[in-house]
């Protein structure tokens, strides 16, 4: 263990000595030796990857490793596809002190097509007989644009129902982008959030941002996306049409097995209400509506929560002089607290006298005919007369058989 500690101590000491030596100016006995110790220590390029024709900033770092000052002048950047916009900024010479670094900031424009370029940076020292200092700069140009798209969206949107969509920002470029801002807008919808900020999107990656949309009318939602490539602002957008339609996940009330009893204009209706939808119905209330008048003791029936694929009984009392159109309304709340209604109009004239069952499927589109085919469902309608007819036939057949037996017996006695 002690040997390991000693080894690490020696390595650390050697690293510190090397660092100090590297940072210390190198002795130079004449201007030519000092000039030979000036070099390009690095550069910074913004943006990292240019769009064609885009401007940016190149900062070249020139370091003097000598122990005496060195004067340099005439910095330049040479390439036919890279234009230096601020050439007039470097007319005077610059003295770089011992161990110091001078920065040269070029404002450039990438005029070439897609590809990689190597413009040459050069700067001269003022010492007689010395060569220019130069290095190549690697510069990339990429015309690939940033794309925005909408993913994870429903096939249709429903009025007053909130659905979530994802806005994807895809950076297929060779360089990173920053300060991405997505702003959502629509004339007929509430959107949350209205805007979202992303600090950066690295090259070859994407981000997804969720937005909750509650449409009040059929309209488009526009997502405007802005971002920076270096100091340059670019924009793109994506439009999401809101196709308004039926909510495929909504609860679907179904009324059947209706039984009607009463007379003199006052009736008691009982039946089943089921939920044939995918989601649960919360706070369900059933009632009759105009022109039928609800009366006590059951002007409405509070069902409460009705789960998907479940059913329960209900009872309503009402007064009406016309049983040809009895509207039954079902009200409930969806999973987001929005109030939904469904109205089914029943024609009960045929079944008032015999208290039949009557099967009907409710529709959220509004009042409609109670059974387009006019056929009763289980437990009601003309089908309830079949047992009576069958019983009558059996009784008649029995009477005929009994009469024949008596006739045959009387014939036998006469013989």
C-alpha cells in the first residue's frame, strides 16, 4: 500500500513540474528565435456547422511561448468559399507579451455548398527573415434543415375534450442547435402550455414536447419553432388540423328492457341503462325532458358511476298526453370532468297497454328515432304475445281431441 502511495505521489509531482515548465516562457536570445516560438494554440468556430450563406465568428488564438514580446501583423483567412466580412479590422500590428495569447476575431460567411472546407489562417511576425505563422481551420457547411412534426396524436378530436399530442423537433444536422422555442396557437382551441423552451438539441437527436389541446371548434393548431445555429435565428413550423369527430373512447349509454305502467297521463317507466363504451361514466343522471313533464316520485334517477360494459336499473315517472315521442336524457361526466349528454326518443304507444320491454341504443348525436327497425328487444313487444297464442292453440287442440273421443265413445255404445 505504501508503494502505491509513493508511486501516485511521484506521478503527481512529475505532472505539476511538467505543467509549470509548459507554462513558463522559453528563453530566446534574438528576435528570430522569439518569433519562432509564436504558434497558433487553437481556435473557436461559431456556429459549429454553417448553413450555406450563413455568417459566423472564427476566433484564432495566437500564443507567444518566448520570454520576450513578439510583434505580429497582417492576420488573414484565405479560402475562395469563405468570405471575411471584417478584413479592415486588422490593419495594425499586435505585440504579444511573454507567455501571452492574442485572439483574432474574424466575422465570416460560408459561401460554399455542403461540404468540409479548410481555410488557411496566416499571421506574420515583424522580425526580419522569419516565416509566416499559419494553420488550417476546419469548417463544415450543411444545408440539412431542422424539422418539426406532430406525433402521438388521436385520429380525431372531440369538442371540449382534452387530448395530448407530442411535437417533435428533429435535428438531423451535423451540428448542435440551441435556444429552441415552440409556440402553439389556435383560434378555436385552448392549448397548454402555449410555449415551451429547450436549451439545446445535439446533432443527430430529437426532442418531444407534449401539448394538451381542448378544441372548442374545428380549427388548425400551428406550432411555430425557432432556434439558433450559433448567433443565427432560424424558424420552421408545423400545422395540425383538428379533425373533429366522435370520441372513440367515450362512454356509450344504452337503454333497453323498458317497461311502462300507468294511465290517465301519468306513467312509471323502468328499464336498464348500460355503458357500451370504453371509459367509465361518472355522475350519471337519467331523466325525461320536454315535451314530457317529469313528476314525483322519480323525476330523475341518479345512477352515479357506471363502469364500461356494466349496466343498472332506473325508474322514472312522468306525465304526457303523447307517448309517440318520450325523450330520455342521460347526463354524465367523462374522465376529464366534461359534461356529456345523450338523448334517446322512445315511441311507447304500442307498449303502454301491455307494459312491454323495449330495447333502444342511445346516441350522443342528439334525439333520434327509438329503434329504426321498429323491433322490440328482449322481454317486450309483440314477441310477448307468442306464449298466449301458443297456449290458445293448445287449449283448442285439447277441446277438439276431447270432442272426438266423446263422439267415438257414443258410436261404440250404439253398436
